[in-house]
C-alpha cells in the first residue's frame, strides 16, 4: 500500500504539472486569438485579463489531468499489487488483467463493443507494461520478491533511524 500511495502522489503531481502547463499555453493562444481586435482601456487591464485566463486554465487543466491520470494509474497499481499479493508473486498476467479491467471500465459508456475492444487493448498494453517491468528487473538480476524485500528493508530501516533520532532528541 505504501508503494501505491507514494507512486499515486508522484503521478498526481506530475500529471497536474504537465496538464496545467499545456492548458495554460492553449488558453494563452486562445486569448490572444480572440482578443486581437479588442480595444482595452489600458495595457494593464489587457495583461490582467491574460494572466487571469492563463491562471484559471492552469488550475483547471491541472486538476482535470491529475484526477484523470492519477486515479487511473493508482487503480492500475492497486489492482496489480492486490493480485500479486494474493498470489504471492508478480508476473505479466497481473498487469494484463489490470489493464484489461481498467481499459474496459474506461470505455463502459461506449456500449458492449467499446467495452470489449477497450478491454482487449488494455490487456495488451498491460501485458507490454508488465513485460517491460519484468524485463527491467531481470536485467538487474532481481526478482519482484527480492525488490519488495529491499523496499521493506529500506522502509523499516528509515523508521528505525527516525525513532532513534527521536529518542536522542528526548534524552
């Protein structure tokens, strides 16, 4: 769960940044195009309108992008890790199943045909992602179980170090 939450936070921040920045640039172009012939009372009001439009687009685009990509990736990781913990091993098939389930759910409003096609495509993309992850671990000479043990050791050693520092401060 710690891995899912941490990765979800990073994806939320990154997708909010990129989505907001893209929306801000689009809003600037739209503002300049729409207001090219507009007569402003002062240059300050024109700049203020541009800044207001770009700021709103930044926050709105960032929030929408963070919600969309953050929730998708967090659900993907949650289903993958849940299946892996249930089976006590991780393979390409957990990624394929998670991709198929999320792909199908993402296009459930397109009807049965869209549901089925998105599920198959999501399963295929999940299989590719799982293959890349497994290949990366294999190249490094590590299995997913060893990687999880390494993460747990780091986590618990960090907790132990923090507690020792707290005890030193109290004494």
